[in-house]
């Protein structure tokens, strides 16, 4: 579909993360899953784009960061990044 990387920041036990993960994994998008509790620097990266909060899911597509986005928002960001 697209070679644009979708950085998907999540943590275990997060229902919102699980709800977004399902369509992401089924979409065929290039998704890089990043567990903020295991990946060094990941929680800090989320805080940088989420006003100092460790809010997940956080998704970064190119220069676009989204906190708790819908799948449609992620898809739109990928399309925009692909067109750039």
C-alpha cells in the first residue's frame, strides 16, 4: 500500500491501543510497533509529542504526531505523507 512508516507507540493492557492495533495490523501499512515500557527512549518520545504525557496510543507518521488517533486519521496521515 505505502512504504511510509507508521510508528505505533503502545503499552500492555491499553484497551485503546488494542482497538487501534487491530485495523493497523489488517491494513497492510508499514507499522513499527513500539512498546513504551520496553523500548529505551520511547516513553520520552511520546511525552515530547503529547504535551508531557505518556498517552498511548500515539502514532507518528513522518512529521505528523497523533495522540489516540482513529484508524481513519492514521490512514489520512499516511496518504498525505505518501503524496509529499
